[in-house]
C-alpha cells in the first residue's frame, strides 16, 4: 500500500485548505483512513479518521479541530480528503495520512505535507 499526500501550503489565519491522500496498491483490507499532524518539537497527534465501509463512513475528530475540519473519502478514486476551515496558527504542522489495514493488521503512513498558518 502506498500513500501520497498533497495540498499543503501557506495560508493566513481564518483561511482554508484541502488536503488529499491518494491510496494505491492492495486496498481491499483497509478499514480506516486517518489524518495525523506533527507540529515542530511535538509528538504526532491524531486529527481525524473515517471508516472505509458504506457510502459515507463513520468519522471522528480531535477536539481541537471539531467543527472546523471535515474528513471525507472518495472510494472510486481511493482518495481521502481533509477540508480545513477557519485555520489557526496552532494548526501549523506536517500533516500525514495513515491507513489501517485489517488483515494482516498493519498501518501504512504517507509522506507528510506541510501546512503553515500565518498570523
């Protein structure tokens, strides 16, 4: 499984960005798509996740992004998105996508994409 994330950039406070993560390879056993982020000098934290089943998927979010970020997926394109609105300087981080494979149990990480929010 390979993941390629893109869409990061520089944005002003209050602005929006949409990140994309294209997933390729053996995707049949993937049951969850996630976004994480790592700010400079800090640990990598969970941002949002969405299950792979059904037409919509169950979602969950970190408290810090609830109401501002939306995770979604396009099964036909094997792509997961993170729409980020009302961005704040504290959202500045490298954002990583991760997929969780059910069997054999394994997580795959993509290379990160940098989001910088200027004040």
